[in-house]
C-alpha cells in the first residue's frame, strides 16, 4: 500500500528564518511526487512535480528536492504570505490516482 | 479559463436530506476526482472518473454516488445525509499528459 508521511505536522517560523518540510513515501515505482499549497478556506494549488531522484524545482522562496525515499520543500527567508498548509502527494507507476499526505501547517510570524 | 468550479460554497443539511454537489471544469481534462477533507486527516478520495461514462470508487465511497455524462461535469450525490458526511468537499481535474491536479474552491457541508 502506498504511503505518504509529512513532517512536522505544524511549523512556526519567524520571518526570514529558513527551514524545510519533509515528505517521506513508500510506493512501488514512483511516477511523480507533487507539492501543493492550500490556503485556509481554499482548494489546494499546484506547486511542483518531481519525477526522479536528484531532481530539483524552484519557485520564488520555495525549492523542492527528491530522493528515492523522501522529498523536501525548502523555504528560504520566508515571509508571512508563505503561511499555508503544504500538501505532498505521490503517484505510483501505472496509476494516475495520487495518495496525499496529511500536510504541514506553516505559520510565518512577522 | 475558469478552471474548476464548484457549487454551492456552503450548505447545511438535515439528517436524511439529499443534495447534489456540482463540479465543472473547462480544461477538457479526462480525469476528475471528488475528495473530502476533514481536519488533520488530509484528502480522502471518494470517487473518480477517467472519462465521460466511466466512474469508479475511491477510498471512502459509502453514502455517495456520481455520474459523468459529459467531459466537463462531475456531480456528487448524497442520498441520505448523515452527520459523518459533515466535511469540506473538493473536486479536482487532471489532464491526460500532465499529472498534476487542479482543484475547485470547495463546498463546506454541515449535516445536523
């Protein structure tokens, strides 16, 4: 059974304090790993797709990396507007249905 | 493009009532999904569809039904509402070539 575990469940940072969110997974043949951002009261918004170990993607203050067992979402010098829940999802080979983790709730204090 | 739209945004139902949650996408995506999201529990897949006329159960289908008569629309039906169906419901679509999902704004449903 495909499993996705995100840690920590919640993270509080001061503005400018860099940190990382973790997504560990067990899946038979990774087809893709996805990061989404979800603001309160809204639907998840797609951020990145990673396909193979060693791949990295960047967008503004966010950088996603992938190994064979986990992915990290690095947040550099975060701002209060980066506060949100970040969701990780994986697709196994041969399946188009993603398995989602429970998310990490990030709060960035000014 | 409006993307994925859902109606209504909020709804309060009495136990035993029925309702349909509407979902429409204008991206010509083949794959569509219904999820429910409870606090701290992540997204649970209710039903999904790989194209018009084809639907299948997800992880938590009991108490729900779906249909897919067109590519654009994927309504979710609750026949006999129960308090356990109190949740936030999200519809999502996915293209055949790209694997990422596009989500609607959600419907917050309360059953009392």
